[in-house]
C-alpha cells in the first residue's frame, strides 16, 4: 500500500470519528435514581438538565439528595458511554474496510 493511499484512508477514518462525535452531541440519554432525580445529557456525556422531585428535598437530609444525584449522574454517564460504543460499532465496518 502506498503512502498516499494510506494518508487518504487515515483522513477518512478521522472524518468518520468526527462525524460520530457530531452525531453523539445531538443525541440525548436520561439517567435516573428511581425516578426521583433524572439527569439528561448528550451522547458525549455533557449534562444538559437535572430534574429533582420535590419530595426528596429535605433540608435535614441533604446527604440522601446528594447520593441520589450521584446515582442519576452515574446512570446518565453509563448510558452515554453505551451510546458512544454503539455509534462507534456502526463505523467499525467502515474502518475495517480501510485496512
């Protein structure tokens, strides 16, 4: 394989990776802590919104609210990671064809 062809294939791979990131930025996932707190983020993991059910807001038990928030954030992050893997897998065939 000549160098020029290899460089062209690398450019295509970089473009494909960039397109994946662009698509992920437009997608959303929602994580939850039992429905009491929901966190919405885009496919690259940037948090876009947090909703808290008023019944979990207890000034005397802030720690419980903090724990639920961590659970919801982690759930959203896990879902964003899963979405990233799915979108990347869609492009694997394309990238394997370059080899």
